[in-house]
C-alpha cells in the first residue's frame, strides 16, 4: 500500500513538473513573438526616417555624414534580420504543420533551381536521396540554411557544394559538403550556438541563427548533427534523420 502511495505521489509530481515545463515553454514562445512583433513597428519607422533623411538631405552631408547614415541604415537592417531570426528559432523546436512523406531529392532540386545564378559555385546532388516523414517546411529549412551557408562563405574561384546521403540502418545520414575555407575544430560546437558567427557581420551580413535552427530541427526529430572540417580544407555538415514507415 505504501509503495502504491509513493508511486502515485511520484507520478503526480512528474505530471505537475511536466505541466510547469509546458507553461514555461509557452511563455517563452509567446515572449519571443510579442517582443519581436513590438520591435518591428518602431524599427520600420526608424528605417523609413533614415531613408528619407538620406534621400532628401544627401547634398547637405559631407563624406563623413554620408558614411554615418549608411552605417545607421545597415544597423537597422541588421536588427531586422536578428528579430526575424529570433522568431525563426522560437518556432524551430515545435510542430507547425502536419507531417507527410517528403521526397528529399525533389525538394533539394527545387532549392537548387531557385538559387540565384552564381558562376563561381556549383551545387549538386551525388547519389539518390530518400523520402522522409516530416514537416516539409522544416526539412526545407535544414537544406536551405546549409546550402546558403556553404555559398555565402565560399572563398574559392570554383566553389563546389555537394549533397549526399547514406543508409545507416535506423537512420539516414545526410551530408552537405563544400570546398570552402573550412572551420577550425575548436569552433565546431560554437557555430551551432544562436547568434554565433565566425566572421564579422560587416563582412557577411547574417543573423547568426541559421545553424542553430538546423540543429534544433534535427534534434526535434531525434537526429544529431556534426561537423567534419579543418581550417583550409572545406566543410562537411553531417546529420542523421530517423527512418519512418513511408
């Protein structure tokens, strides 16, 4: 009898803790949305005012004044990108639409076709890609972010980005590889942290949430992500995705 009471008490405590955790998670999601939404309105006003001053009073500025106005407009744009990144990250770890069979090969080819023309970077698929059971938008976000990262930081006159997949039993292991600058092993974990970038945002404008969103989505589905790279020798981002009955 005592054992039953103890077991019931533990179950009640676990259920209470679960409900508290869900409430906290909801509050955080709501907070991210509300703060981001409330920041957008004044930011648009600042952007409009800055553009108006820049256009109407351009002849009144000396070179230093023009430079400062350009600096202000870039910072406004950066803040707008960061706000969008916060919203994107807050949504990454929860289900937003119905799961269904996603033909990854077809989806990746659509992404490649939508890429702006770039004579210096070739994006290709090597070997077959499977069908997975997931939310189409989230799978698309994974590959869009990884391909965009590889192209954005490409430092070679003839860039190559290759997407592959291997059967690992209960999982598929996808790989997005490039022949770019590579990443020092000491940064392999850091780059998955939100708002982290390895280069100055003045060199490459970025929210710093792309890879953190990728990691959050992959782990949401029960997979893992890792980096194979060293400075100067290109980068491979590998991630596992569980198989489902399709």
